C-alpha cells in the first residue's frame, strides 16, 4: 500500500520540530503495517483554520491523480480546524478510493470526522477567545496587545507580555513626519524625502504614502496611530475570513466597543502637533468629497480605465497608475521616490497606441501561422497521449471485468469467503472511477480555431470593440480587450520625454475573442482538452511581444 504523510504546525503554538515529530510518529505506524511512504506533505507555521494551505491543496490534487492509497496524519486536527474542511477532505478522499488513518484512531471514518472535526472547531474558537482575553488584559495594563509599532522597541525588562519603550531615533522621525505633514507636505513628498535620505521605514522597508496615511476608520497608517499621542486604542476592527478565499477581511467596529487606555509614558507627539495633523487630514478629506473635485482618492482605486492594472514600469517593476488628471506615471516614484523614471503619458495616447497595435501588429499572418503550428503540435501530442491512455484504460477495464466475473463464479460455486466482499467492492469502485475518466476524456474536444481569414476577422472585431468603448456597452468591450493583453511595459526612450510601450499579448485569448465572428463562417471555437493554450512572451513564443 502506498501511503503519504501530512504534517502541520501553527506558528503561535508549536515549533519547527513539531513537523519532524509528527512525521516520525506516522512513519513508525506505517512500518508496523508494511506500508510504503512515498511522500510527505508539510505546512509550516500555517493555521488549520484555512484550507488554503499549499501542501494541503497539493495533497488533494495528488489524491485525484491516484498517486497514493492512504493518507497518514498524527491527528485529525492537523488536517484542519474547521469541520466543513475536514468533512470535505473525507468525501474527496473516499471518492478517489483513498483511506485516511491516524496512529491513535486507526482508519478515520465519517463519524470520527464529524465528532473530532467539531471538537477541533470548538477548540479553535476557544483559543481565539482566550487570545482575545489575553490581549484585553494587556491593554488594561497599558501594554501592547500585538505587534511592534514604529517608534518603539521591546522594553529591556519585558517579560514577553507586551512591554514597550520609546526608540528615540525612530521617535524623532515620527515627529518629523507629523511636523512636515501639518506644515502642508503630502505623504508622497514626505515618503520620497525619507527614502532619499536612506531612513529605513517600518520593518526596514522603504517608505510609501500608504505607510503614512493608512486608513483613518481602521486606525492604520503612521499619521493615525493614537499611541504617538499617549493613547492606546484597541478593538477598532474585527477580522473575519472569507470562506471562499481564506483571506482575512477587516471590518471596523462601532466606537463604543473600542478599548481606550491612557499611556502618557509612550507619548512621542505633543497634543498641539497631533491636532494640527488631524486638522490637515480633515481638510484633505473635505476636498476629496467636494463634487467639483475631479479625481477623489477612492475613484482612483477603481479599475475604470481600459488599461488600469495592466501597465508596468520597466525600470523598477512597479505599476503605472494615474498620478494626475488623465496621465499615467510610475507609482513607485510617486509614492516612494525610489525609481528614477519621471516619464508620464496621457491616458488617451497609450490607449490609442495599444488599440492600434492590437489591430495592425499582433495578428500578422506570419505570427498567426506560427502560433497555429505550435498549437497543432500540442494537439498532436495530446491526441497521442489520449490514445495511449485510452488503450491502458480499456485493458484495465477488461482485467477488472475478468476478476469480477471470476469472483462471481466462485461465489455461485459455493466458494464464498468474507474477505471477498471487500475485494469485490474495491474492484467495483475502481471500475466506476475508470468509467468516469473515460467519460470525461470523451467530452474533451481537441479543436483549434484556424479560419483562413482569421487576421481580418480579428481586425474587424477590434474595430467594433473600439467603437463600443464610446457607448453604453463599454464595460463588456473593456473586459474583452483586457483579456487579450498580458501586460504592457513602459520604458523611457533615450531621446527627451519619449516612452516605449512594449505589449505582451495572449494570442490564445485573442483568437478566442474573435471566435464569434469566425463561427458565423462555420469555424470551430478555440479549446484544447477543456483548457485554453496560452502562449505569451517569456514562455517560448517571442512574436507575441512587440513595441508600440
């Protein structure tokens, strides 16, 4: 029997040695039963509250590929702390004919999963409540409930319970930031000056405007940290995990649920300077809310332009974003001042250049021919692979049918043994899985869009989309055009004020975009074994990249 081991520990409870201990316990259990351990899956310092763990997800994928017969783990809660996750794992393993074992229980059944999964989830909730209670106790004593804020260090006499003291070097930088902001400097300008002077930011990272301004309602950002005025505020936000993605989402709490403690010994900024900075923040917010203000901060965060989020600075790798009215520039230079790329470009100019490139250059006849040849080669390889797999499945099904028939004849002849029941069930399950594989393979079509007038059809499609961009269906046209673009790199030219735009296009998405037009002339859609074949620059197909 092929067995694999899954081990995990949480950063707040255990150490790296826990992984080795779990693996050793499972290894000994496997040796006693004569199982062969083929692989180990480990997630270090990752909470079991989320199923989005790299090794856990890999285990699920490998189970579907029939790479093992048994999953071993030290305890059920190592697999997950949520009942829904462990129950889903049990169902998926059972579907693939994989059994789950722990050294203390033996084979894990659905009853074990239900009972122990519920206990693990209750333990997780209890742990969260105890952690929260401990944080509250620290706050009531005037100590830090969590991380280390910029401007402070762990107290020399700290017992590991949140003791903090002022770091006088960082404290002077904090006062400087408040003074410059209150005097009228923007967070971007302050961040640039600090980076230019090589003053390290929180965690040794470069400063950015968001490091300073943060979000006022959540109390994030250096300018919103009330600890600098000698006031400790806790419980301003609650954090919940999105069950679809596993990401934590912050939700501001009502002010009456905040815990506030005076800690005058931690004051870095005097009250007058704090109030001056707050007054400037209020003035800036009022300006952004005015109806005659064209580009409010929140509006800038929307992907409402055709190329939003697709452009990159080739000098530093940062994004090219709107930095002035209808002009794109390097966001890293604007926010941190660590990039030397000063070139900007108008939104209309770069959109026109990209649309022109999509129409006239990305689907040149020789490029289409080379792309289709590459896809046809891939299709031939896939067909050969399918033919081989189909033959193997047919032989396997014939062999299973022969074994089942033999067992049935033996039973009819009175040669029944209790062990034959489990063996017959296993053979039937194996046969069912093979039939599912055969059905799924039969449904996958191996076709390629290769209409003789493809370049012209595509060009007309882009022209139609360009016209739609000015109408009520603009959003749909934007999404279609954006799907054709992998990224756009902007690089300063040697001559004054020039910018080269290098477009990296996804030819598979481009061909799919004009499938509707081609279908009118009886051309098949673009699909390869149920998935798109994406050939872009950097993946061995350089013609997909060109300058605009």
